[in-house]
């Protein structure tokens, strides 16, 4: 199993450009999430999904859009990139069952630089 | 809402020293608690977890005990190695946020010198 994969690994954008960060998992997990990591801020939740067709906002959703058309994929879209979106982005997935025994699995991350 | 507070770093130790990284949390109910580790240039890996009070999670020589009375989950290791240099994140699952996403602390960088 590949686990959670993310592409690209690194991207440079100009202010105002749009792009999509890809995330895929092959573990048949229902739950998927996007986090951003900034120095001194830890990881903050952007958007998450509890199943195909169901998404919800996290702590810092502004400027980002998501959709979940399949169980495997959960792309994150930046509609008009801003320098404040320079960050490292992590995708994670977990099974729906297990409640407190649930473990989230993380992808390797995408480093985004917005000029 | 839920929150996790970790000691600020960096924590600088010599090889074979004893490590403690403090973590306290605020959450309703009975959350699960996790320690994740991030090595330089890599993603997050689960280090250990505990799902109920008084549980002890352990892995690779690291240990943490879920203390509900003090709402703490401190990470310890008896003898650190240079290869333990990384950023460590305390996180919780459950509480107000439910079981679909994690709430993270800000991370603590550990630097171990030979």
C-alpha cells in the first residue's frame, strides 16, 4: 500500500494564481483532512471530509476550496493564491470506525511558496 | 473548544540525557491522546498513543501516560540519541472536535548533540 500520497512535493506560485494540491489514499478510509503547518503555529485544520460528497470547514478555511467525489481523493484548491498561504500542507486520512482508537495517517506534505 | 499546550522549544540535550516534553490539554469528555514526530524534511509519523485514562503509550523507547486528573500526556525517554532530533507534536482526538480530526499543539523541537 502506498498509504497517503500528495502531489506536488513543492510548488512556487505567483500571487493571484490558482492551483490544486492533490491527495490520495489507498486504505479505503472514510475520513480525510487537510492541515497547514506554519512555524510556531503547529498544524491547523483547513477542511475535512467524513465521506464522499461530505465536506466541512476547519479552523482556517478562508481562501481554500475542497470537494470529495471519491473515497480515495481529496484535492485542495487555492482559488487565488496569496503570500499568507505560503506554508507546508499535509493531508491525512483515517477510518471511520474505532472512535477513540482511531489513528490518522499523514502524507509527506506539499511545500507551497507564494510570491 | 479543544486545545493542546506544549512546552516551547527548542529543547537541547546531549546524547544519553533524559528527555521530558510537557503536554497538557483541554477537552470535554474522554479524548484520545497522541504524540507525532516529524523528522527534518518529512511528514508526521505516529509515535505513540493512549486512548483512556492511565493508559501508557510506548514506542522506540519513548513513553507517555494519560493522566486525566492533571490533563497531561508528557513524553519521556530515558536516553536520547542524535537520531531523535525532530519536532514532536502532542495531539488529541475527540472532545468537542469529535473523532474525525486532530487538535495539535504547536510542536516542540528537540536537538540532540553527540
